[in-house]
C-alpha cells in the first residue's frame, strides 16, 4: 500500500440522523443524540424527522433540524422506500450528505431503519465508487483478544463472486484503518478449512485474487480462516459472502441468547443459587458489560460515495449512541477517502466486477 | 408420511469401533468402550485396531477384536485412506457393517478419525441409497428448549443444489424420528430471512421443493429459519449447504470458547472475585454441564447403506462414549430402515439429483 494522501482528522464532524428509524423511533434516537453531543464536543447533528418528533429535540446544542413528512416502516418493501416515500426521514437524512454547501453537508448518516430500504435508498442517492459493483455491510464483533473483528458482508449480497470478495477485503481494510488506526490490517477469507484447496470454486478463486492483491502490496492477506477465528480474533478483518455472514452473525446471536437464558435459569433455581447470584453479581455484570452487544452496534455500508451507518432495528439509546460514535470516528478519520484511495490503488491494478481476470501466479 | 413398516427396536446392537481414530486413539476409545458396555447391556462391540492397541482391551465383555495393521492419520489425504491404507482400522471397522453373516455384521460404525477420509471410505465401501447423490453429516446442537436441534449438512458438501437440500430434509427427518421418537419432525430451511423471497436462487428453489414435499405429506416443512433459530430450537431439523453449516458450527464454537474464557477471566481477576467463584461454583458447574459439547458428540453420516457415526477428533472418553451411545440409539431404532423408507416414499414422488424437476405449485 503506498502512503495515504494527507488524511488529517476532520476538526468537526456533522452527522445526519434518521430520528424515525428503528423499532422505537424518536423515543430512543433523541436521548441517544443528546448523550452523544455531550460526549462529542466537536460533533454537530442534523436531526431529520416529523415535525412532531423534532419538537422534543429543541434545546439540543450544535443541532439543526430538518422536517420530513414521511417515515419508512420497518416492514416496508424496498420499492415503497425507494419510489413512494420520497420525503421519508431516511431519504432526507441520507440526502444531507449530498448538500452542495460544505458548511451544511453531513459527513455521515445514521439510521436504525429497515436494512433493505436503507441500502437501496443509499445506493440510489449516493451511488457506488467506480470499481465497486455492490455495497456491503460490515459489522464489528468482539473477539478473545479484547478487540473487534470486522466482518463483511453481513447480508447485503447473496451469491458473491470472487471479485466481490476482493472488493470487500479492500473496503474492509480501509474500515479497520479508520476505526483502529492500523494501516496494514490482516485479512482472512472465511472458509471451511485453512488449506487453499478447501471450499467452493468461488472461494478458491477469491483466495487467488486475495493472494495476488497481497503480493501487489494492496492488502495484508493472512489466508483462509474458519468460523471460530472470528471470535478468536485471528485476523482484523474477515470477508465472506453475505449469506454466510448473515447466518454466522444470527447463529452467534442465537447462541448468546441461549447461554444467557441458561445462566439465568441456573442462578434462579433455588434460594441457595439466588444467594450465589448475589455474591457473583458484580463479576457477572462485568462479564455482561464485556459482551453487551450494544457496545458494538453500528454496521457500516461500504462502497458508497458517502458514509452511512446502520444501527440495529431494536437499538436502545445506548446502542444508537454507539452507532453515532462509530460513524463519528469513521468520518473523523476519513473513512470515505481511505476507501476511495484503496479502491483506486488496488482495483485499478486488479480485476473488478464480472470481467475476466488474469489468474494469480 | 405413510405409516412405517414394522420398525420394532433391535433387541441387540453391535457396533464396530475404529479404536485408532482421533487425536488420542486407544487411550480415549478403549476407556469409552468400557464405560459404554457397562451402561448398555444389550450392546456388543467389535473393536478394530492394531494388535498392540487391542491388547489393552482384553477382558471387556461382549467384545470381539479385529486386528488391522494400518492407521489413517488425522492429516492423511483422502487418497491415502482410500487407496493406500487398505488395512486401516477405519476401513476394517466400516467393513464390519458389510459382513454377510448377520451374527457377525455390525449395525453401525463409530470413528473419531479424519472426517474427509471417513466420508470417502464409507462412501466407497457402503455406497449411497438410490436417489441420494451425496451423503451428508448431521450434528446435534443444544437448544433453548432443552432439546437438540439436528443440523445438516455440516461440511461434507459445498455448493449444494436445491435437490440436495430436499434430500437432507428427508434423511434428517428420519434421524430425528430414530433419535427422538418424533414421527413428524419440523424442518426449517436455513436462510437470511423468513420470507419466501429471500436468499439465493438455489435456496428459493429448495423452498419450493420442500413445500411440495410437505404438500405431499412426506416432510413437515416449517419454512425458512434464520441462524438464531438453530439455538432457539424453532424447528427439530435445520437443513443447509455444507459450507454454511460448517461456518455456523465453527462460529458457534468460537463464540462459546470466547465467552468461557471471559467468564474465567472475570472470576479470577482478584481475591474477591475468586471468593465469588467459590460460592458460584456449583451453579457455574451445572451451567457448564448443560452446555458441555461432549454431551452432544457424534455426527451421523446420512445417505449411506450403513450407519456411520463421526466423533470429534479431539474427543475425550466421555465425548467418544456419547458418540457410541448415539450410534446405539440410532441403530436400535432402525435409522437405516427409516432413512431408506423415507427416501423411497419421498424421492420417488419427487425430483432427485440434478434432473429437471417440476415446479411446485
């Protein structure tokens, strides 16, 4: 990777917020915005929502309000968000990134709305970078090293080609650089074995492309990783097909839910175990805080000509604030410029899209 | 599903054991066999291993020993197991299923050896049922309902067609029937959303085939499920591509490992937390016992004309004994006849393999 162009942190970061998105809407997003502003003195917010909802936001510092007349429901089909509700809070919030006046334009947008709609509207309004066929969703998962493994794609794309997986590796590397300050993050290709002969034809070919990109100095490719490596933290970044990534993420959520239910059952089984629970409470609470999924809320939509972050639909105020903080860090450390720079460096020297590609040596 | 033919439990079950397989070989398999025989008075074992190893097995009741001169190593390529080591303990143990004399032939075989080799040798010696293109590996995962969700395929097949997923549903239903006594187990198709429009073209078409099989009374298809449904226990059975299943399983192992490491760290942080650990120990131990992966050891290779069970390579004696008990239950409840019957009923009325198939209504 050649040295980045000047990537000084932004002195001020302005974030557009879709206040109506998510299962709870303004009752969660507005308190989250208030807490976020208190902790981020160099941040400004552009709150987008219905006039009613925004009334409750008066008095917030460093905040501009923009009224939108419509709301994308969590179960609205993509077509409705895209073609019918043209004055939705989601769409208007994303549009704030595109404002011509740099004193007004947002550096990033955050929404807890419907994922499919957010992806479609973002793609329509912002467009993708040259060389990127499809945007991807990257998430942060806690790992045994006390850091976060970045994983993409998590559901935006099913049936990815080898070239898409290469694009994910390039964009994800930029994400790790922006969030963690690592300029050469390690990249793992999710597979069913470490050997290069494992996996489907697409995966094997993706391995070839990633090795070629590594040889060219564009990414730091570690090799194949397996499912358990995500939580071990074997690599900083794990790339996979959106179907596989979505299943891995949801399976993990299911397992975590089952284990926490079982711990609860065991500690409430009898008077004695309840006493043990009282004694163990501070320790269990520390444990719970470490694995609290609200601490790693905020998926990044990568590949677009603008930064959009997705908070979980069921976010509470802490989870939504985490997503705001993630968008702030990414924008402040110029994630968009980093993605653009890496794509230009790597993909112009490498195949992209569905074009025929030379075989790696 | 039409009523099964007479499926009375077998009065006596004979299991062939590859004593040399796994990371620990006879030091684990022989104690496991001893414990298993004590708990299963209607079981007989055929122990297969080197003469040296089997010397330690003398004195075991209801046991016959068969000497094999070779051992398939955990890292042997499939070709070596298949073509070079023709007198391996793995191969000889599987061969015990094929003996012509019913007073000698084993009803099932258990090995902790190399998965790829076990699958290849089993397939070569036993062959698949008509209508089954590829055998699959099914595992049991604990769920929040206190039962086990059966999941297949877990790595034997990457790039499955819709017809393969139907075959997995049929074979897996037989497995649930044999192990849990449920004649109409519910089947879920692993996907990235519950709606029928979700997923790849293969998954959508698999959904059509599964709905048609449901309409024909051959399986009890619940619909799409997501990753979190595996541990929730939403359906008795979950079918998926071997790549996706392997990633989901390994990701779960990684998460469980990270969580148990974190709990340990929190409880050993200071003198005070160590005291709390002492008090909480009985409760934590009960919890650990519930999620102990050794309690659900034993993957079934399905689709073959013989029952083969795979224990985890790293099995200790308890895990290997669990795999023996699983094979015993399956053989006793005539899993092979059930699979055969269900395949004949379903697949003769339905498409199989890569042949063109009528669209479901």
